[in-house]
């Protein structure tokens, strides 16, 4: 299964990690949600071990929706943290389904295990 290492703290000469094609990559996972307390307010912050990524702000909601805001932050983190595993599992499933000469039972089991693990990581139930 897929995992990424946390990046080092940014420095004044920090440049974001790049993909093989040279385009910037996202902050490495895993991400998490933390409640930060400021002198005048509290905020939900999406962060890694070393970096703050963003603050979840109810800009479009004039009323108090703290529970919805927390659920949105959790969804963002779950989606980001499970993305690579879901892509990897889908690629393995596609490769298994497109295999020439039929699918062996062991290949089917392996693809299903990857799909189930990725779905659990995304907060969904694996298995049927």
C-alpha cells in the first residue's frame, strides 16, 4: 500500500517537491485536522507533522455551522490521505481485469484486498 513521508519544515529557500514531470506536488501525507486556539478565536487547521496546509473557514456560511465545518475538514483529510491508495487499487484492478489469459484466483484476491484496504482508508466499508 501507498504512503508518503512527512516533509521537513519549510525554510526561506523552500521549494515544493516536484513530480517527475517537474510540476509542483502536494504536501506529503498523512494530513490531519487540529483545533488551533488564537487569542480571539479557534480555528480548524489541516496540517501535517511539520506544515500547516490550510484553515477550514466557514466563509460562505453566515450562521454557526461548527459540526458541518468539522465534518468538511475531516472529509478533506480523508480524501487526501486515501487518494493515492484508491488510485493504486484501481490501477491494480484494471490491470487484473485486462490480463490476457484470464484472471487467476490469487490475482482476483489480491486486487480485492487492495480495493478493500483503500476503501477502508477512505472511510468506506470494504468487502461485500
